[in-house]
C-alpha cells in the first residue's frame, strides 16, 4: 500500500466517515488477503470514496478515462492504483494482472451512476474476469447515498449510508457467463428489496464540522463532474 493510498485513506476515514456515516453488514465476508473481486451497485459518483474508506484492505477500482484527464484528480486516481477503462487502455489485461498479483479489484458493472435502486443491466466483463481467474466475487450493496447526493443536487448532504457485503460467489464449472452475472445481480438486489429504516441525521460535533468542510468541497466536485462529463450522470 503506497504512502499516497495510506494518506488518502486516513484523510477519508477522519473527514468523510463522520459526514457519510457508514452502517456495515457482512464485513467478515471480505477476505483479507488474496485475489478478490468486489461487484457493487452504483447510486452516486461518490460511492467509491465511502466504500474504499471502510474496506479492511486496499481496493483498485475500475474508473472511466474522463476524470483521469483532469489535472491533479487524474494523478491522484492513478496513484491510488485505479484501473482506467476505455479504448486502448488495456483494462482487461490490467485487471487480470492485478488479480494474479493478489489484489482486490472493484467493479461497478452498471458503469454510470444510476441515482436509482433499480439495478441497470450489468456489463459482462466482471463475470468473465471471475470465470477466468476463479477469484471470489463479493457482492456489495450500497443504500442511502442517493438521498445524500441526488442527480441534480448542488452539494452533498450528510447522513447514513448502508453497505452490505454478501457471501463470496464463485464461478461454477460449466456455468454460462450470463447465469454467473445474474447471480451477482440477485445477490446485490436482495438487500435493496428490504431497505433499512431511515435514521435521524447524526448529532455529533464531528458530523457538523465535517458538514462545514464537505459542503463547499462537494459543490466543487459536482461542478467538476459536470464539466468532465457534460450532460452525463453524476
């Protein structure tokens, strides 16, 4: 784990988690070592920040090339070990190489943020990678972030985010790729069918101090997202 990753992780744990307060279930299902695939739903553009902050190990997310073109932001994402996805980027080869090295790789198979808990079609790549590497696939369900970062919000609100880690899935010998992909979708979908009861906004001083910090920062990040992907989803 590089010093940049360690420093970023410490900063997010101290400054983000009091603001987006995570409620975790099933963390014991995440293997601490060895190759691992995380497959997650994608309500908002900021899901990766809170998910990466609560994981018990480093994760290398696949990321589109648009934010990588932004000065400093692109450098930071590459320094964190994120894997660019786009024409000519060799994303599949890099992903397979990372898993063979024993890394944890995070997939958002819906690709774009959805601002919905109705799962969109999954790209087949994650199922192919699971089939080729035989690595465990942990389904991750994120709930609550859409209420804090809606599609048209000017800045992000603070509150609770529920993250559920399911039992690891493995490709079964002879299983069609689409069936394996559907098992992943089902594992993510089931927690969404029984959403948790709403909770009152945290009252701790740390939450309100971080709110004062994240209100202008999130405004700037969302403006940047709109600039990088005009007309796109954030």
